[in-house]
C-alpha cells in the first residue's frame, strides 16, 4: 500500500507523542455497544487499546488489531497494569488492515473507529462485515466530511472522511438491518488542552441470523 497511512506513518505518529494514560474509550462505542451482551469482539485499528480494554472490562473476548508496534506495546502495557483477568481476554495482533483478512462470521461485534486508508475503504469494510457472526453487530465510525479539524489536517480526503450513508449503502439489505446511520457531533480535547467539536459518521448494523 502507499505509505501515506502505512506502517511508517503510524509508527512516527506514535513515537511523536507520549502514551496517554487513562485514555477513555471512543464515545460512539460506549453509546452503541454499551447494552450489548458480551461475546467475541474485533477492534480493527485499536491504537493504544482504550476500546479493547473497555470491552474486555465488560466481559468481551477481544481481538485487537493495529499496524503500529508502538501502539500495541503501549496498549498491552496498559492492559497488563489492570490485571491478569482483563489481560487474558485480549489478543493483540499486529497487522495491516488493508491486507489482513479476519475469519468470516467469527465475531459478535466488529468495531472500527477513524481508520485512515490509502487502499480501498469499501474493500476493508467488506472484509470486516464478512467477519460478523449471524446476529452480530457491525460498528463503523469515521470522520464526517464536514469535520473542520480533520479536513484542516488532511483536506477533504476519501482516505479519511466518509458519510454514514456511503457506508450503509455498501451493506447488502438482504443480510443487514441498519440500526444507526447518521452524523453526530462530540466534544474532544485537543493536544493543547482546549475543547473542540468533532463531527463523526456513525453506522451500526445487525447481521441477520
């Protein structure tokens, strides 16, 4: 794949800032998965592991995948600091999501947040959707094209931005029930400490049994 968002990009990005202790899970994950019964989960693009840790703390068995060794090392260290019981419920996998293929119909929850791709977004989302077990949930969250902060950093790039409608349209209506497909705003803290409003695209769908 192009190195625009490849391994080198992400390693340099994580090396460029210290590990964030006590990082909270993504708010859209909490909103959309908080009431789901625990089972098996795939966290695709797990970063420093806040989502994986949150899921494991709620009883999920998590496969957490990221391209960056630095991010995974920090995630593993954080999980280990919370005890062996939680650690035993997370499998950390270093892999490039643009070429890695999860097992089909394997997970009760597949969640991915803010992936940046130089390869086909549709191909990735198709592989992730195929890995959802019958009756399971697919949660895709990304930067909406209207988000001023990410468009300032990257421009209105299809590698970074998409709408919920675009993602939902790629799911077979004969196999999926779309529960949520909308744009949402959330408050976030910038690296310099000031609060800012971000705009997300959120899709939650249930695979029919």
